């Protein structure tokens, strides 16, 4: 059974239909709150406490989370936030003659620790140590999403027919915590009633146990009014069925439900498209009906070369043509980069169709698709299969990089030949020809991007030899050149059994190591603050 890692979300917990909601969760309740480094007065949890000077806002309250309705303040220093925030809300309880509750149902979503009081008496605590609490009391541990407290409490503290007060203090695990959160619901339960967890909660727990069938059965009972309905349906269709269980067609009904409710939600749309892609179900077969081209344009000839690749299974022309039909449809309907630069993708697809044998090597087809993707300018688009899976074995024992339009070779740490660092030719063919072939599978982004990615593909020396019509050998003939271009040298190196690793960016903060300065940039913007930081780092180096 597949294991599913499900992020913790705000879980709305329902009670049986006869419940009496005393204090609703979400925007139906307005809270008074004390943020920043302000400290409440004594008896702040009591009903008679004067909180008229406190700020007020609707739940959920906090900061650092997308669904927060009221954002509270933590001061000017994000690295030294106050550990505690305080909240109060009131509600009118029904007369005792109309309702007499045997206990109360309490549901709290919080981050990181919480203590709850009813009319001055502490009734629940979560992720906090025992004992008295102060503004400097820290939560036991940081909570990644939101903690959840679901419990029943005695009804003895409730004042029937009067105004009651719920007070809450939320504690952070530390002063650098990135988020704080509070939402709460209080309900009255009569004799025989118990809190009943809703399908969302039970379904998510079933998925966490790895029980996809039970999870999907329960989550299917969710109401469309549930705030997580659309994304939950999308998650079931794509992450659980399409990717987790490998049964994308069973996921289609779920992503369709999600799309009907939230057609503009990015996560929902992504799930809708990917589940359809994995299922092989065409949205509209008529969309790709057209007359196919028989001739191959000059710019598409590189798509139909057939270099020797790794052995792989053979696939029938019929199956591959169906895949190409579906790919054409996905490009038309789903690919946002399709028209960013002019690409005759239909002509390219027809060139690949025309090159298919009655049975074609799967690796040959993979290479053709990688080349097709390279026609576009989406740097994030790539074949799911890495080049090492379909390109032939036999690698360069060097790492290639460039400086001022010249390519130099290193062993990962130093030049192959310090006196002749630049390469002119490989196996007698100019380095420009090798780079041109290496770019066959590199997307047409910026020239700098293409060059860098092409230099990495140079490692697959036997693949490029096959494209250039050169024989595969155990050695590589290099012609190297000095920096001033006045002397050359020929060098023979052995083909490597595995690719040479590039020098990795060192871990840690920005610093100088020997003669090289390493700068870590959290973002690339044109703001004056960012540029000032960059200039300061450059001056240090």
C-alpha cells in the first residue's frame, strides 16, 4: 500500500445535528486580541475583565498563513517576535430550561501552543508545559502547519442565560517563528451526544494510515461548502489515485468535481490537467483533427536522427502515434508557453510521426520527445526520464565551462592543462559542432541558459559521437589552446564510466574561499535594499 504524506490543514470538526453551537469558528466570531509585546492585566481570562481597549477582528487570527482573516502584529523585528498573543471572545448561552448540556465540545486550531479558558477557568491546553504560564512561556515544539485540539470539557463553568467569556493565549516555540494561528469552536452537547469527526477529518486520517479506499470513501461525503472541498478532491484525483496508486482514470471523477467548484484555483487546475494527462483521456479528440505534413522542414531534421542509444523495449507505431496525438492535444490546450515564441510544433510532431518504424525503440522515442521540448522556451519543461536513462554509456572525464565565448575543460577542480585550458576540437570536430549537438535537448531559453545546459550535455560523449557520425572509442582526442591562442596541444584522455561531477556550491553563508567569492542571494529584484546588500557583499570580496 502506498504511503501518503498529507500536510496538516485546518480541520473543521462537526458535531451531531442536534448540537448547539455556542461560539462558531471562522468569520462568524469577532475576537478581541492583544498583539505585539503588550501584556494583559491581571484576571484577563475572567468574564468581567475590561478588554475595550484591545483590538478586534474575525477568526482565523494570526500571521504567516494564507487563510488568516485578521493579521495581528508582532513588532518591528521579525527575528525577535513576542512569544505570546492573547485573545478574548464572548457568547450568550441559552437559558438552562431550554438546554442543559452534559458537556461542551471544544475544537481549536492553533500554532504553536494554546491554553483555553472558560469564564476564568482553564479548560484545555495543547503543546504547552504544565504549570503557570507567563508571556515568556514557549511552546514545547514548533508546529509545521497548525496544531489541532479536539476535546470535551465539563459544562459546569458555563453560565446559562448569560454572557460567557472564552479567553485564549497562543504561545510560539521561539521568537523567530514564522507563523501564529488561532481558530476555535465551542458547542453544547446534551445527554448521549458525542463529538463526531466529520468525513474530512476521518478521510485524511485514513490516507495518513495508507488506506486510500477508506479515505476516498469518507472524503467523497464532504459537502461542497467545506472550505477544503475543491483542493481535497484535487488531491484525491491526482496525488492519491493518479500518482500514488497509478490509477489515474479512477482519479478523474475527483478532479472533475474539484474543477467544477474552483476552475481558477491553480492547484486544482494543475491536478485536473495532470490527472487527465496520466489517464490518457483526451479532452476533445476533434481538436487535433487536421491534414498531416509529409515533408520535414530543415529546422526539424535533428528530430529524426537515429543515433545509437541504450537498449530498450520496442513499442508499436500505433501506440506511439496515439501518444503523439495526445501530446499534441495537451500542447494545444494546456501548455502556457506554446505561443511565447513561434514554434511549428505541428510540423515537428509530424516529422516524428513520419520517422516511426513499425516498432521503435522506447529510448529513441524518449530522445525525440526531449528534442521536441527543446523547441520551446520553458526552462521548467523537461522529459521525466533523465538523459542518463536513454543516452548511451561513455562519458567525458572532464567538466566543460565557458569564459568569454571560449570553452575550457577541468577535472572538477583544476584545468586539464593549465597552459592550454581552452578546447578547440574533440575527436577532430570543432567544439562548436559538439555544442550544437549538445543543444538538441536544451530548451530555447536565453543564450546563457542554452550554453550552460549544453556544456553539461557534453559529458555524454558517446551520444554526441553517435549524432556526429563518429565511432565510439575508449579514448577521446582533444585539441587544446593557450589563453593567448599562440600555442596548441593535443591530448588523449580515456572515456569515463560515469559523468564527472561539477564543483558544487559550498554550503553555508556568503563568504570568500581562496580567490573565489560565493554569494547567496535570497531573491533577484531591483529594489534599492537588495542592490545595496549586493554592493556591500561585492566590496567585502
